[in-house]
C-alpha cells in the first residue's frame, strides 16, 4: 500500500465515514430518503458521510477547496488544491441493499489529479493511487488487463436512468456498437468502483457519459497509475469538465473510443 502522509489522511477520513455507511446499510429499510429526481435518490446516510469527509479532510489539510456532491463547490484559501468527494457513489444500489457502492475521494493539485481513494464499506475493499506511486487494491499492486482483442473483453458501462431519458437514444446506439464487438458487457451502477475494476484488470474497458467530477476524479488517477489510458468519451483530455469517460489499456481504449466517439 501507499504509506504517504497524504494517503494516511485520505484513508482515515474514508474509514471514519465508512463506519456510518456500513451501519446504515445494515438498516437500509429504516433510512430517511428524500427524492432528488426520477430514479436518482439521496439518503440521510449520504449527507452524514459527506459531512464527516469534509470535516476530517479540512482538519488535516486546512485551506484546500472542495467539490462535493451534496454541498457543491467550496473555495479554499489554498487555490492550488481541491478535493473531489462523492460520499456515496452507487446510492441506488445502497438503498436497494446491493453491496456495490463506495466513498470516492480525489485530490487535484494545480488542476491535475494527483491522488485517489475508493472505499466500499460493505466489503471493506479499498483502492488507492498516488501520482508516481502506483495503484493498489488493499495490499496488491494493480495493473490493467493485457487483452487486445475486443472479442475477448468484458466492458463496463453506465446506463442513463429515467431522469436522463434524453440520453437514452445515444446510449442505445453506443451500446449496439459495443455489443457487436465486445465479449460481454456489465453495468454495476457505481462509476467510481467501475473505474477501479478497470485498473484492477477485472474489466478490460469502461465508458460512461453524463458523469460528475466527483464520480471520476479518483478513478482517473487509479487507471493511469495502473498503466491504463483514460480520456473523455470523445477522445479529449478534460474528463471532469466534459463529464464523460472512456478507459482501458492502450489497445482496448482505442477500440472502445472508436465505437462510441461521436462522428
């Protein structure tokens, strides 16, 4: 694992917030839930976890800015550092009792993602990466898969929910292209974990549009440090601003991008 002071701070914050999520997940039927939009829910657990993460990270690194899923953007006195935090990626899974959700923390320095952590409290799985230090799953070093032939691949994706009905036609067109060439496809519903699965070689590639910066920040550095390639879904390099992502090893990233990229 990475033993840097920065990663120690991130790990401690995630573990503290994760304890509350684990408790609430065990009592999912009793959660107070408010509707944020069709097919898109936010729970009391989500807000509690975000508050813990913000407080712990602010205490350890005073002045750093925040981009938070629930609380929005908070400018810090240190303009060169920004935390990107999703306290509960995979909220719908969480509320339905599926143990596929995670805390995601990414840190940008001068606009570049330099560290990431993704932690699933339900399974106690932790993925970490720091620029120049590699990517790890618990104590194991991560490398992207080596497959080169799309016919042998397992490709992950995100499916636009009911509230994003305008995106359905484009997704269906992309899915048809990928289905015709990939070995198989998965949709798990937690983009932060999906990107870690690319870094770990479980998936050969992944793509999704209409994501938020906090969904992707940690996963971007995870894949790069595992030897993978990542761009937005149209081949550009500003994933956080564009809100889309395409990832894999060199060969699969290029092949996947060719299938989904807008003409």
